[in-house]
């Protein structure tokens, strides 16, 4: 989803950049620096009420990634990516359906979530999309996964889209909720109509120091409000929310979130190592891998219209409109539809 911004005074940009540096690098010294964990070390990490047992860990790029796994070890790999402010429990009912079909299903916690931690306290707590997508490639490289089926929604769909566009040889097929979500800072300079801007209220809130402090103080209440507005017809209970909200207690979560939304508005620049990727993404690259995109009929979060992005998918492509009061967290609200899309996409 491309976001928009207007020009802002230089002093505001400078102040925000200082704030991000303070809270994105120096203020989060709790990052994990233990390099000893491997893909088989899962003894000290358990997802709350996980149906998949203890989490596994693997050192991948900048991160010690915590992830759940189910299905036959030799099966074709499916990697399911979660969004904000959610977690891997979005796939609690999707993963068993895929495992029953012979897939090896991996569900990693993104940077800033759950028991995923940076390997160094000195790494910038960068939330720009290119960094998150690079984490997916690192996660595949660590256990030498050459190619995988990618599925995701929200931030996870954006990462899956980016990987599919920039590293198509690594993606067998793609399933993306809300379709093509690759954006760039330049496109974000153009204002949206007022009604569309209203949907992004939290993005502008996060652009302020008050917003950062507010999210840090009220993370769980904030996340619950997003859940309610993004999925207005989803009657989730407290146990369901609390199980996922625990992932937001990661010491890097606030910094990653604030960085992401400030980056979208152009209030902070990303790290230079991601510049080549951002330059490619700024051209809105097409996605040629076989793809199914999904949209719920009750998605209350900002999202593009299907007809606006269909031309971005140049390979085998199918769009599915999921009815029944289905909101933004489509995999958790309708796991059957999401799992079917994965299986069907793999046979396009």
C-alpha cells in the first residue's frame, strides 16, 4: 500500500531522525547476542498456547529467528509471514491444513516480534520494507531452502511481494492478501483524498514523539483497537488476542514499528545497504511468479482496489474475493480459504 505525505519543515524531519536514532539504536540494548542457537535449539522458546510445540531457532542474517514448524520435513516448503500488529498465531489453523497435504510449513516471527532477536545490540532497529524482505531471504538461506511457497497478509504480504519481485527464482508461488503492496517514499509524497488519509491516522500519530510514547505505553490496547477496526466483523475473544499480543512484548517491537511508518512518510531514511533494493522497488516491479491474491469483504484496513494492481502480476494470476464478514487478518478469520489459495496456487 503506497502511503502519501506532504512536504514538512526541515526542523521536524531532523528532530524525528534524532528520535529514531535514540530509540531505534541506543535505546534497545536488550538485543540478543548469543550466536550459539541453531535450527534445532528450541528448548528455551515456546509460543503461547502454540499448537506446534516449542519454537525452533536459527541464526539468519542479522537475526536469531524464532519460528514454528509443522508438516513432513521433506515436503515442499511453505513460509507464512504475519503482519502488524499480529503474529504467527494467525496461521494456527492454516498450517495443519497444509501439513495434511504434505507441505513443510514454516512460520517465522518477524524482527521485533515474539522471540526473534537481533544478534547484535548495535544493529539499527530498522523497520523499512526492504530490510524485512531481506530477512525472509536470510531465513531461507540459513537452512539452505532454495525455493518456497510464500504466503502473507499486511506486512507479511508486503515482504512476500518484494521477495517475489526481486528474487523470483526463490519463490515457487505467491499468495498475497490485498495484492500488490510494494510502495516507495517518492510515491508517498502525493496526498490521498481526505477519507483515505483518515484511514492512516495511526501512521501520522507514529510520526510524532507523542505517538511513539503512546504506542510504547499502550501497545496492547493500541493493537486491540487496530484488530477491531481492521476486522470489524471478527468476534475474536480475549484469549485469542492475548495469545498474539504477547509477541508485541519484544524489546525491539516499538522501534521497528515506528521506523516502518516514519520511513513510509519519508521522515527517516533507510540504511544504505538497502538502497539498491529500494531503487528497484521505486520502479514498481512486476511480479511474474504464479500468484493468487485475496481480499476479505470486511477489510477495514487501508488497502488497494483489486483492479488497481492486477496488471502488476504478469504470470499466472487469480483474484479471490472472500465473503462472510472477513477482515484484514484473513488467514485467521478464514483459514480454509487461505489454505485453499496456497494449495491451488501451487497448481496454477
